[in-house]
């Protein structure tokens, strides 16, 4: 199976030299995804809403690649403020509670824009039937 690039169509992807996701065999690697609502191009102020938006974008990307949220095997969470961990993990529990991928939470000094509170990247593996 050839390597396939998944794009959101954002001009930033070409400028920065990345893809929203890369499908390689039975794996898909989803780039760090922030809390923007890409239908309105807005960024909510709260961590819970940003986390939900991350998962909406990730789910859409996975679906486009032929995967589902249930295929996620690894998640990495980058938080601009470690104090946001509790409300962020509550949303993660809602979305991934039954999936329970291997996960890491990292507190970072800053994300790309100061309004960004979280960035999530995931790896998924296609399940054999």
C-alpha cells in the first residue's frame, strides 16, 4: 500500500511542509491538532471546548484516511498550562474512555499561537478483522 497524505487544504500545510496525516500501511500518523473549529475558523477560549475541537478534527481526519477513533493506539497531549490537565483529561475520558490508547501529557512553554491551550497528536493502527 503506497504512502498517502491527508490534507485539510490549509495553505499552512504546504508553507510549513507537513500533512494533517500520513497513512503508511496499516498505520496513520495524525499531526499535532489544535482546538480550532475549522468550519468557522474560530478558537474557543476554554480548554474543554478546544479539546473537543481537537478530537472532531482528528476524527474527521481518521475517517478520511479510512480509520476510526477506535483505531487510536497512541495519543500525546501538549498543554500550554498544566493547570488545564483536569478539564482536558475529562474530555479525553469522554472520547477515548473505552479505547484507552497509550498516552502522554506534556506541559510546554507555549504553543504556536498564545490563544492555543492544547495540541493533540495520535497514531492509529488499522484493526485486522
